[in-house]
């Protein structure tokens, strides 16, 4: 990590400023607690949520610097949820390395996630904004975190074999995507707009943008295993192995011919090996035309997000937000 | 649950007001998420932390009503940590019922704890106090939560057989007790004093009281398996089964004769069944005189706590705080 936060802010590279702020908050410390939280945060991902938060602050006329502790916070929330999700899903790889529980065991991974959750609120508390505004940001993150947990539980009830009725589950899927992904994207954008001094209307507008971008992002994430390209460091077969009925799979079941429906039901029955499960789902999703429909659905969402960006004062930051909504559905990893 | 929060406050029964507020926040809801968080919070424990928080607010001249959302929050933090601790320790019983993971599985128990953690900050955000004060309470809980996690990790390094050097571990024990228990008691009292409008000196004074009471409470907790009386709904053998070198055990090792030291080392070697481990530790702790010394140590702590209560304006609330510091070391469950 080279440079400092304020240098990065001078060179107007928000990603670099966020990386520097994250590194400062999670130094490689001498004790095991520091090692655990450092390890969890050491390989930054795409930083979408903090980037959206900072851009939202600038889009309403605020500064990146005021928003930075909240940007650090939202990435902590995201990574904490990944650390706990990886335990739950039994995913041993994350960002190309062993996940925290694979490296340090389940007990320390649970505590590491908890520590990141607490520290996110400590970080928010450091925002140099009026206390009333900072409290509103605390509430945004607290409620988004609750939504995330609610989405996680809803998803697990979809997964349990008795509850899997793919034909009626498309709405559940959208509820889960809104709760598990949309809510935190939404909170990130609202937090940025609040810290940037945006009006209530602008806060809502950017919150809606965040919600739609988050759902589009989740839809695209669920398409990746069927696009055949690179991976995100997480095995393609993970969702299939966990018998998770994702967006394209649900479409294949609803829109496909009887053989596609049968393939989905066999795949989600839990009787097959992960690789066989994924192969059968690939057949159903591709051959039924569900893949193309799912891509259209994701792009429609992205366009909804873009439509929320009209009339914001900060043109350069708004362009960055638009680019994120486009990249969300135009990526192969 | 009978009555409402405001009725309970009128009848001046803080415990009843806290129970009513907790029940309102965690209604038995129709969906699984609501069921999980309701189950986790359904059997109130001693409510020490929220009672101390409310009493601290009143001790500096504030009202219970202003402090109540923070009292709800601190109990959420405590229970969230219990839910996750029970997974880590493999404790299948809590407050006389199956623990959350024993009842609903590890995945949902992880998410339940997370949901309670987020909701505690949502609850704090509802305090009807100046935003500057509420932000300070957020920071108190965030830092105490971090300390709790740090203590948890420190304790786990004490437990790992290679790291167990009982003779030199008394200081580590006190660090763990301060972080795992003292920090949250301290935060509860500081939060109450802040919300009650206390001066910086009063906030510190009550924080110190909370710290000492918390450490005394933890010391007494670790004595309970050797007092031979009732249990707290948690099996007496849990800490022994987890080979946790607690206060009286460490004293027996440091102060005892060679046979006591040998008994401790054999017990903590991990070679025995939990009941045999506990029996050997009981011999060492009782026969060496460590039990009596440990009880004196806990009582000394309690007296330190009492000494912090001088000069506070709210006499009745101060009396309640004094009673808690005394009960902390004068209980058999």
C-alpha cells in the first residue's frame, strides 16, 4: 500500500483513497485478533459499495473526505457478511485465497465477522458531519444489516428441499436479491447522499439507484456460472452445490420445456454431485433460452438504476455511478 | 408479558420496563427470521446490563425512559454474543432451553446473532437524546463489542494446549475478563450516564464502576462450578470441557502444592472426559485453598466497584447499582 488517504484524495482516485483508508484501519498487528481482522480485509474486492457511497456524496455536492469513514464502514459490513456467509455455505475460497474459516477455523471466523460488524459502527462514528446526519447513517447501516440477515434466512428457507418449488419462487428470489444485495447498495448510496448534504429527495433518488444497481448486480452474479468465463475466486459450483435456486434457474423452470423443468428439479433434488448438478443446470438454463431472458432482466434493472440519476449536481460523480450500474451487468467476473 | 413499557415505568420497576421493551422489539413474528430473533431473546436472563444502564442514567439525574432503547440495545449485544459463543463452545443449553444453534442449526444461529447486533444499533438510534449524545453511545457499544471479540480471541489462544502455561496466565485471565465481561458492563454504565446527562467525570466514574462489577461478575461466574450449587442453565462442565483455565484454576496452579499443580496440568491436557476433568479441577481448586482466595479476589473487586459510586445525585438508583455489585459476587447461579 503506497501513499496516504489525503494524497489519494488529492489525485482524485476514490478507489485508492478507500484502499488506503481500509489499510490504515486494519494494520497487520502483532496479536491474533489484529491478524484475523487484517486477513479478512487484506484483499480488497471491487469496492463497489464504498465507491458508490463516495460518489453519492460527491453527486449531491459533498466531499469524498467527509464520506470516507462511512465508505470504510460499508466495506466492513460487506466483508463481515462474506466471512459469515462462507462459513454457512462451506465456501473455502474467497478472492483467490482460503476464506477466514478455512484458514483460521470456524470459531475465529465467527468472531472476526462480529468484530468487523462492531468496527463498522465505530468507523461511522468518526465521520466529520453533524451528529444528526451521522446518526441517520448509523440507522441506514443498522437497517440494511437487518435486511441482509432477513434475506439470508429467507434464502435458506428457499434452499431447504421441502420448500423448493421453483415455479413459484421467482418472487422470493427478487425478495432475497433486494434484501441480501439491494439493501446494502441502497444504504451505501443513501449514506453518501446524507453525508454529502443532499436533500431528502436526493437521498431517496440515490437510494433507489442503489437498490436497482444492487439487484442488477445480484442477477448478473447468478448468471456468471452459465457464462462459462472466469470466476470471482468463488467456485462456480458453490450455489449449485448449495442447491440454491437462482434467477436463471428459476426462469428455466418457469419458461422452459418439460425436459428443462425436469433437469432443474433433478439438479435441485440434492441427489447429484456438485459438478453434475451444475452441468444439468447449465443445460436447462442455456437450452431453454432462460440465459438470454435473465440477461435482459438484469439489463432492464440496470436501466432503471440509470434513470434514477437524473438532475444531480455533481456531473463527474454521477458519471461514475452510471458506469457502475453498467458494469454491474456487463462483466464476466 | 403483561402491561406496557410506560405502565412499568410508572410503577417504577425498571426490570419490568426492560422486559416489556424487549418483548415489544422482538414480537413472535410469522416468518422464520422473526421466529429466530424472538427465540434468541425470549427468555430474559438477569438483565444485569440493561438494569445497570438504566440505573446509571437515573444515578446522574436522568430518566429511565430516555435510556430504555439503549438498555434494550445492550441486552441485544449480550444475547448476540451468547448465541455466537454457544456455537463456538458447543454449548447446547442456554437458560434451560436448547441454544439457538442446537434448536435451529449453526447457519441460522450465526445469522441470528448478526441480526441482533445490527438491531442493537437501530435501537440506540431511537434514543430520544441529543444526536451528539446518541452518537457517543453508538461509539461506546461499538468499542465494547470490539473488546468483547478481542477478549474472545485472546481466550481462545489461552485455551489452545500449546499456549496453556497456567502459572503465567493470571494476567491473561484478567485481560480476558476485562474484555469479555468488563467492557460491556462498562459501556452499559457509560451509556446510561451519557443518556442521563451526566458530566464527563460521572460518565468515567460509572464506567469504572461497571468495569469492576463486570470483572467481579466474571470471577464469580468462574467460581460457580466449584461451589457445588445450582447452575445457570449452562452445564458446569462447559468451561472444563473446553479446557479453559479460569481464575480459581489458575490460582490453584500458582498457589497450590505440587499435587495441585499436577492435577491442573493433567486436567487441562485434554486427555480426560469432561466430568473427570471437572472432578480433578475441583480437587485442585478446593484442596489448595484457591477457592477461598478466588472468592476474596472477587469480593475485593466488588468493593472497588462500590467505591466508584460515591457522590452521585440519584440515591435510589445508586443503591440499586450497589446491590448489583454485591449480588455479582454473592450468588450461586
